[in-house]
C-alpha cells in the first residue's frame, strides 16, 4: 500500500523546533540521541491535510478564523463511523488544547481546596490541571492484577469525601496503555452518579487500539452519566498533527457546556488557528487509508519490539498494549535505580525514553517507549541498547 511505504521513510526532524528531537537534544546536550519519548509520531501527516494547508499557504492571507460547519460535521462523522455514537452539533465545543480544557474544567466546575479523583501513574498535564489550580488531587493508584493494570474500585469508595467534586479519567490510559472496557466504564459512571461527581474523560488516544481491542467512548454511557460528562478529544494524535493545536469537547449537558464556553471566550481562546479546522475536516473525513496504515504499522512495531526485547532484554517486561502507541515497560527485574537507568539510556545507549516518574511516584520502576516511528529508527535504537546492555547488568 502506498501510504505504508511512506511510513517507512526516515525523515530528519531536527532543526524544525521539534519538541521530540530538538528540545530533547537540548535537554540532554547531545545531537546523537534517538528520541522515543515525546508522544508524537515521526510520520508525515496524511496528504489530504497537507494539501489543505498548502491551499491556505497559496492563498496567502492568514486572517482571523472561525469554526465552520465542516468542523462539526467531521467530528460527528468520525464518532458515528468509528465509535458508533451519535454526537450532536450543539454538544461540541472547540478548545485549542486538551491541556487547556482540563485545567479550565477544573477551574470552572470546582472551587479551590476541593478534591478531584485521578488515577496514577498519570499523564502529567491531567494531574497538573488539578494541583496547579490549587485543587486537591485524590490519587487512586491503578493496581496490577494478573499482569494487567486495573482500577481498585473498593479503594475508590474510601477516597470520596464531601469535598470531592470531579473525576478525571484518561481513556485509553496514558501511560499504561489500558483501554477501559464497557463494564469498567459503567462502574466509573455509576460511581460518579452515586457521589455526584462530574466526569471529565480524555479520549485523545481513543483511535489507537491494538488488534482485538474495542475502544468504548464514555459518550455511550447511560443518560444519568452523560448528564455529568465532559469528553475531551482531538485528531492531533490520530493524524500526527499536534503542532496545529486543536482539540474539542463533547458536553451533553447544555448547562455545563455553556459554563466552559463562557470561560473559553473570557480567555479569548474561541478562535482556532487557520490550520486547525482543515486538520479536523481532512483528518476525520479524508484520511481513513492513512489512519488504517498507521494502525497496522504501529501493531507491527509493537510485535517487532516484543520479539527483540524477548531475545535481548529479558529483564525488561513489556505490559500488554491495548491502546495508544506507547509501551509501558518494567525494569524492576534489573534492580537498578531510575537515575542509573536514565544515565544508561542517555550516556551508554544513546536512546531517550520517558522515565516512569514523569507520571508521578507510581511510575517508579517503569519507562515509556513511543512506537510512533519508523522500523529503522526502532531497530537502530534497539541495536544501540543491545550493545550497551552488558553495562546495565553489571
Ligand atoms: C492523554 C493525553 N491527553 C492530552 C495530550 C495533549 O493534548 P493537547 O496537545 O491537546 O494538550 C496528550 C499528549 O501526549 C496525552 O497523552
């Protein structure tokens, strides 16, 4: 397939103000690292998106831009065809980034000192959205049962107090790559109804599922849950356009939607940048082939990585990947500290990954590896690690 051939192309991303390659080079004072940390992909975006951007550049006028009908229709189409869920135009709200909407949701719907439940280890922006707004993050650590991360529902009941107002869920879950099944989501929904909590669900990774795994959007939950539900999503992971800065919220309850809408206006964030609408329209309507090819490529990268690690790094235990393009890997069997492992990755192997404590204390003993790159880049990184591995085991 033509698209998959392009995915194999190694493209130099250095000197493009790239967070994954340039910023991380600066952080580690090296230009010789292979970066498998920051969660974007090293693939060119779908041609349909680039063509739409090109027309805009050819036009040459970059005036103020508004959301158009196509923006809403594209989101409605994607949810209908991919998630078998009907979304109404009036439920959709543009917000530049999920990192912004989570922070705003906490600020808008809760008061300082009130509590928000979040599972740990946690994607940092979701956690920071709570604590940087001077709310209390009530941590519900995920537990490992039969080699799989799961929610400790018994403990969850003990965490709620009168001050608890909200529950933030990452679904699929970055960094451990779980895709919550319908039963788990229903339990979370019922918990929120019982304790009168608002439920903010970040579904940005919802388009990436491993073979045989079904993603369920929280929008499919019962009406009593939908009534207190704020779903955040974006095509930026799906079509590898996070530099465009675009996301949206789906809020079935008109009262809650209005509250956030007013805040987005108050902050002057209601206009998208000129490329944002095109990215949503073209991604969600004209890029299915590209998306299918990327899903297959990620699955193959996953299989390749597991085989390589099984052969050469037996002490690195990779968790099952249900969703996302990220692998969560335990190094507990090595008995080294996080600092030692990090030093080894950077100084001996020349490979950069995210150390687990980037996601809080509960991430200690793990690292996260991004599969969104060419097979060549992965195999070069693994070769480097293989050569340096004896140094780690000393
Ligand atoms: C779970 C999750 N939410 C949100 C984001 C970032 O979204 P945005 O760029 O819209 O802030 C990421 C990026 O890694 C993510 O993993």
